[in-house]
C-alpha cells in the first residue's frame, strides 16, 4: 500500500509541475503581448463597429410649418426636415415624438415652427391596413384655436405619418375621441 501511495504522490507532483509550468508560460505570453499605456498608440481596433453603428441609424422626416418657405400663407403646407435616429421597430412613433418635441434651435432660425404643444403625449399608435390610428393626450388641443392653426397641426401629423409606406390615411383622436378633434 505504501508503494501505491508513493506512485500517487509522484504522479500528482508531475501533473502539478506541468500545470504550473504551462500557467507560467501563458502568463509570459500575455505579458509580452500586452501593450502598456505609455507605449505609442492606444486605440480601439477598427473591427467594423463604426460601420455597424451607421447601419443602426435611419432617417425619418418630421413636418413643420415654415414661415419663410410658405410664401402664399397656405395653412395646410408643411415642410419636411430630416432627422437621424437609432434604428427602431417603431419609426412612425419616433417621428411623432420628434414632431412633438418641435424644431431644433437651428431649424427655428430657418423659419420652421409648430403648433403642436410640446407636452402632448402619444397614448397609442396603431397602423392597420394602410391607416394610422393615433391617439393623443388632451394637451394636443390645449389653447388651439383658429382654422389655420388646426389645419397646420393636422397637416404636420398626417404628413409625418404618411412618409411611411404602410400609411395612406391618418385618423387622429384625443383621449379616444375622434369627433370634433382639432376643430377651429
């Protein structure tokens, strides 16, 4: 039995020494291949991630009024501005959110403006058989009066949604009601 124990100890020592040697070699390889911070270039490798980021973006249009472009003062005319967004399964909703947020400071200097109240919320948006059914919070109609402003708001919402191939018509509701919505 002592002989068996001695063989077991010898085998254990040999295996242990081999593991220790291999571990030491791996550590040396890592140390030799590691670039230290004080060495020349420290940049993330170009592994195509930038291209993937670009691929994960998309462009949507948001429609606003424009006091400089609308020379004939037609309240129904709205004009597109392009926005680049993260690719999403719900681009129509994102475009409406951007519409509600309003024109950027730069766009305002170019004459773009909106009648949509910035605290308006989208309660729901469904697109079925070519029709977008969008329900807004009551803020959409707060302090909105006059046929020109109402026509403008409708145009902004409708054109922002109709840019998508799946939308031909738009039904606007406020808190679930479609009757008398956005009436002057």
